[in-house]
C-alpha cells in the first residue's frame, strides 16, 4: 500500500515542537480529500442552486471562505497533524453521545443557512439595500477571520478531534500554546464568528435563523466539552483557573 510521510508537530502544554511525521496510507488521504471535496460541492450546490443563479458575487465570496477553510484545514491535517486523519474518518472510541446530536444540528444548520440565503436571493425576501455592499464585504472578511482562528487552533492542538472525546491512547495533555493562551476553546470561537457573520455577508436576514441555531449549538457544545475536560483531563482545572474565558473574552 502506498503511503505518504508528512512533517508534523507534537503538542505539549507549552506549544508545539517539530518531529518526524508518520506514514499515512494513501487510501486514507484519498478518502479524506474525496470527503472534503464532496462536502464543498454540496455546499456550492445548496447555495447557488437555491439562488437560481451563479451570478452572485457575495455568494462566491462566502463560498470562497468555505473553500479556503477546507484547503487550510487539509494542509494542517496532512502537513502538521496527519495522525488526526484516522480519527476523523474511522471509529471514534470514547465519543460523547450528546456530541453526535450537536454535530448533526450544526451540520444541518450550516446546510439550511446556505439554502435559505440562496432562496432569499432568488425571491427577494430581504429588501434590496437592507445590507449595503460595504457591510456585506466587511462581514465576509470577519467570517474569513473566524475560520482563520479555527485553523490556528487546529494547528496548535495535536488533539483537535472532530468529535469531543479524550484521547488517552495518544497521551493527550492540556495544550496552552497558540490561541489557547487566550481562550480555552478558540476553535469554537472562530466557528462562532463565522456563524454570526456569514448571513450578513450573504445579505439575508432569513439566514440569521439557522445561524442562530448553529450559534446555540456551538455554545452548548463549548459548555459540555469544558465540563467534560474539567472532569476527565488531568491538568485542565489548573489551566481553566489561569485562562478564564471559554469562548468570548470579557463575557464567558
């Protein structure tokens, strides 16, 4: 079986250090790439098919943010943390049942937001001029910055699993480097920024509704994961005492 060897970094309580990467089966890499491209294609179809047109500059701007996020996430996984590929594609022992529900809600909310925004574009539910171009462009920039924070968190954390679970088989430790110096859950914070600003970038008031559902799911997931880490991950209580904010600096 063909394999790829990638450079990677190992996480520790004080950041990351370069080490020699493992061999990753090419079949695993191919499965990951195919899955992500399919997901991106579904997002594009949901957005532009519902809009009834591809002549939608802000639709392409948001789709570009999604494509950039998929690309950046792939680079981090393949070049920095390839050992996470198996956990994202295969069985995830120790996963929380409530997390399966929240992940499903988040995935559905993301898809519904794109469809609703596209239908809004086609049928004119949101009045023309409700969102000036400058506001939509600024919102697209904020959405991109949100996903940039998400990718930064993934790059800093070798235990950035797609599903909430402890990873004792990999010697999981508390990570305090990168954005984890400022927030306990920076990945969720970045996703929250995208959820909040993407409907504005698409110029749709109605798309705010599924985004609000996604925001609530993200807050619930943050609270539940933080509680699980406090109870199960050695050293997390001390880290939480030093790093006060879970998700929103100055608020929570």
